[in-house]
C-alpha cells in the first residue's frame, strides 16, 4: 500500500510543472534527514578558509604539509568567494547547501538525458540521497567543499556556453585538483555517447583548454609567486599503508550504484569487447579510482570518479528493455537505502554520519 502511494506520488510529480526543481528540493531534504551535519558557526571552524581569503596570492602559515591547511594554499576558489561576497560562517553553510541542491538538480537532468524517462530518473536521483557523492556538499560541516567541485564539473559538462564551461572547470580545478579526474571521465563519456545524447558542446576540447589554463596558472603561482604546494603524504607509501581499506572503500563509494556499474560492465564486455573506448574507460576508472588511495582521505577522492555511473547507465539503457531497466534501478535504490554511508581515510579511520532525528536527540541531551 505504501509503495503504491509513493509510486503514485512520484508519477504525479513527474507530470507536474517544474518537476525537476521539486524532485531536487525533495531529494535535498531527504539528504538532510539521513545525514545532518553538526554545524558550527564559530569562525575557528572555518579558520583556514578565512586566513587564505586574506592571503589569496601569498603563502599562509601552516604546521605541516600533511594538513588540509597546507593543501588549501593553492585551492583558492572558496577563499575568493569569501573575499567577493564577504561570507560569514552562516554564508558558507548556505553556500554548501545551495551547491548541494544544484548538484542534485544537475544529476537529475543528466539521468533524464540518458534514460529519457521521468519516473526512472526520479528513482535514480532519490538513490543519490543515500550515497556519499550525492550528499558530498553536506557530509562535512566545515572546511571541505568537495560538493562544490562535483557540482561545477557536472555543470561544465551540461552547459553549452564555452566560456561558462571553462569557468566552471577552472573554478573546480582550483577548489580541488582532483576535479581533473571527473573532467577526464566526462571527456571519455562525451566521446562514447555524444552521438546518442546530443551534448554537442565540444567538451573534450574545452576541457583540454581548461586544463592547460589551470596548469599555467598553477605554474605561475608556484614559480613566480612562490606559493607552496606541498605533496607531503601523497604517494605509494600512503597507498600501501592503507591498502587494507581498498575493498570496503570501493564498496561504500557507490553502494547500490555498483549494481548498474557492474552489470553494465558485464553486458558491455560481451557486446563491445573490441571497442577501444570501452577498454579505455575501464582502464581509466581503475587507474583513476586506485590513485585515490595515494592520499590519506581516499574516501573523498573516490567521489571524483562518480561519472562512472553515467557510463553504466548509458550502456544498459541501450541493451535492456524498460521492464528490466526498472528492476535494476529499483534494486539500486533499495540497496543504497540499506547500505549506510561511511567515510574512510587512512588505514583504519572511519566515521559515520548522524541522521536528523539523531541530531535532535543530541541537541536535547547537549551532545550536539
């Protein structure tokens, strides 16, 4: 009975005006329900970003090259936003949440572009509320802005204006250089499926231009302005020290979406075995995702490989009939709901996330 009512509700929303906006907002509130951060309005909680905003083109004091603050020395997107908009900590929290809503909206647009069915697109979007990359904007309540990078790189792939594409890519690259991983996957996706999806925005060329501009700007910052970009803690020593975490981190990375990815690999391997783009995609995903373990916060790094789900969905959409596709997507949703989102970092560090009801209990018991 409940499932039937939910199906009717989704079908009603799908046929209504501004259905994409409604689903994005509903999914965003669902994210808040299952993973509500412990927000802190103290400036000290955001001190690194504020210090960098006052020293954007100069070095900031830092204790160690291993720290997030050291990496922030060359990650200037958020400090620039703080400088321009004069954001308070509350403003930064609003920025994170607005970024999250836009990201969900863009994911929904991408799903619909691929499968051309509102109902199934909505189910997939709701699935993202239970998976780490879908709620990247809200999982960390302080200095981390991975959600901004994910939103910017997805936006760059969907828009048509070449200047806006390059702007989004540069802003993403300067927020976190791991955005390059996502941009590379979208480039491969364009080559593989542009004829089917009619994206037609010359994304590979513009992504290459954006990368060249980013490299040139980083070279200027480091060679001319002498801004430090420490690589402490990055390398094979870190990789081998946390090699025991690879299997569980991979599993938690996509949760239920592994059903789509692995099933698509099985189908595509049997139908497109000699397709060089297919082989390149598999090799790139393995290399790109494994490279995430070269850094301590590999859970965050894995999220930048999220475009793999669009590959998988595009493969199975072309092969399966509607009934089978619906079953696969329903299984993805149910699995994502049942598997808890856990963040990993290092050899044995992990942390879970409070739901909104749990946070209410913590507030009432002075544990928030």
